[in-house]
C-alpha cells in the first residue's frame, strides 16, 4: 500500500458525506450555541434540541444514567443543561452522532464497547490532566477525548480491507495503531477523524488536537491541547498495556510528555476504576 492510496482514501471520504442522524445544520447550530463566548441562552439550546424528539429522548437517557450520578431524574433538556452544563450536553450530542455512524455497520471484529470505553477513559483523563496542569478548556478536552479515535472507526467502516491489513501489522510487529497506519498508507487515524469532524463544521480548536493527537508538536495553533490529548491516550494505553513492547512504548511516551508520569497515571487509573462507565457505554451500543 502506498501514500497515494492513503490520499485517495481521504479524497473519497471528503467527497462522500457521512449521514448524520440529524441535519448538519442542527449540529452546527448547536455547536455555535454552546460556545463559551456565544450570546445564546440555555433556552435557545434547549429549543434547538427539542426539534428532534429522538435526540431529546436519548440525551435524557444519557443524562439520567448512572454515569452522571444525578440526585434526581431530569425530565427536560433545559434541566439537563442546567445540571450537566452545556459542554457535557454537546459531548453527549456528538457521541450520539458517532453512535449513529457506527451502527450503520462495522466489520464483525470491531469491538464497539472497547472503542467507547477507550474514548471515555481518554476524555476523562484529558479533562483531569488539563485541570491538574492548567491547560485551558478542560471540558473542551473531554469532548476531544470522546472523539479522538473516530478515524479508527471510519477506516474500519469505509476501508475494511485496509483496516484488517493495519491490524495484522499491529499484531505482527507490536506497533501502536498510528505507526502501523502510517506505514500502511502514509496517514494516521487522527487525520481521518479530523477530516470527518471538519466536514461537520466543527471548530478548529476541536479538530486540530484530534488531527495531531499522535504528533502533538506539529499542531500549529493548539499544541497544548494536542499534547494533553496525546498524554491522556498514552496514560490510558499504558494503564491497560501489561508488559509487552507496546506497554513500554506508551510508558516512554508518557515520560516524554509529562514531568510526573506516575502522578498523571493515577488519573487514568482513577478513570478506569469508575464502575458507572458501563452505563454510558451501554447507551451507545447499537442494540440499545
Ligand atoms: Fe489515537
Ligand atoms: Fe486512543
């Protein structure tokens, strides 16, 4: 496989829209209305979401799941926004968008529950790292974490033969996915995921750290966020990695990115010990 074929895949992806469970306009409006500096009120956002009954129901189910541990049931979007905050609602909304894509079919070996668990652990760890080290916008990093490996899902769905070949390379040579992808066709899943998110008109401060989450120093305008995402990913992989060559890759990477990798690892381990993760993942399953 050559770099040319990787580029061909990107071109093909850019020209075939990925259908969303709602109009792209709704996603764009919602994102605009949930910006920090926007003039929009909680009611504006609630009204936008209320246009879509299915979406409303799913957001309420998610908000009432054990993951958020709310004291009492929320029964309206306005209340859910008031309790969880706009950015959490936005993250739920985006997770549901990805769920809709994923549920249109993936290769049988693609484990969606494992995928979501990893996204959620990286989201929580990135947010906690940002708080610990003073990186701006911890909630924005949670959103980026939830979406960071979207490209893996897209490659599996849109180029299943390449996905299989990449997986064989990962196993045979104990490579991290991004490196195997790079060898296979000269691009990694960060670039693929960011391309799709850009097509959904999501802002650069979200798409750029995702694009560069395996090469954070190349991020032109959001290197701090990209490094935070890269470190969160390394810590989560390290915490789950055992003793093999891959585990030492993640441990070394964490050591390069952090002055206190052991202290930061504790954040990933705390995230992983949260028993309510399963509730969140269960709602994102295709059968749910
Ligand atoms: Fe990744
Ligand atoms: Fe990852």
